[in-house]
């Protein structure tokens, strides 16, 4: 069964490139494209894609972050992957808070985009490692900074294994890769993430990885 994909980007050449990358994968089908937030919301309602690839920096009435937030409120919303070319922590964090299940840099699209779409369709978050490192670098503040303290409080009850899995998600690992590297079943990875989500209040695995990265912990056994 094909995974139906809506791709949103305001740059025509970039949009064509993303479409070409997705259409090169036989298991994926691009059902629509959009170049602004309003059209993205309407296309989501009209075509009911399984996954939306959403550019965060969009012109018009509202940007990609707000588009994700509005899509997330729809009945049976699709999963959304945020994309960006910009080193803007506020956009990436905003996308996660709005409901994105993962994010990648456009420069990583050829390597990560189809994998990210397939993972999102299965409820498996994937994060561009470059994006994660940029996010973490943006939090090189004293460990008493409010953001760090808040994240540490959120993840304070996570077990070492839950922290390790979250850390690996933040470094671009899929559930299957994590399972292989830790020598555990994929279902065990999923149940570990589910428990961690409940404990931390994170909405999805990508947001959980963000909290763990922001907390700046030295996680034993993390890769």
C-alpha cells in the first residue's frame, strides 16, 4: 500500500527536487504540493495524505510552524515532518511543539527524506543529525539556564535505557537501527519510547529527543 505524501515548500526548484526524491521511491506517492500555509492546510483537508513534508519558513498568512499546528488539530491528522534550510532554533523547536514528528535539513533530503517519510508513516520518528547538533549547540548555556532546568525536570524520572533510546533518536536513528544496535526487539524500542513519552509529557519521539538533548546530560552508553 502506497504512503500518500503532501509536500510543502515555497521555492519552486526545491519543491520539484523534493517531489523527485519522493517519487523515486516506489512505496511513496506524492498526492499534492503546496507553496504556502493556507494552501497546505486546504490540500491536507482535500487529499488526506498520510504524511506532510512541511517547509517551516513560508510566506503569506502564516508560516510552516503555524500550518503544522493547524494540521495537528484536524480530525485524524497526518504525521508531519518539518524541513528547513535555516539554522533557526526557534523554528525547529516551534515545529516540535506544534506537533511535528520529526525534522530534517533540506541538505539532508537525498539521504533522509524518503526514510523519514516511511518512518513517520509507521509512527517512528527520525531526526536529521545535523539539525540535532545545531539545536544542542544553541543551548550551550550555563546548566542553570531555565530551559535546561525545565527539560531536566521533564526527563527526571526516565530510566537509563529510556534516556539512551531518546538520545539515539536525536542522532538520526530509526527504531529498527536502535533495536539492532542495542540487541533488543523493535517492539521493545517502541514500548520504551511510549513509557518515556508518558513520563516526560512529550508529544512524540522527536520532541522527547529534543528534551533530552536540551537537558545536556552525559548519557552512559549513548552513541
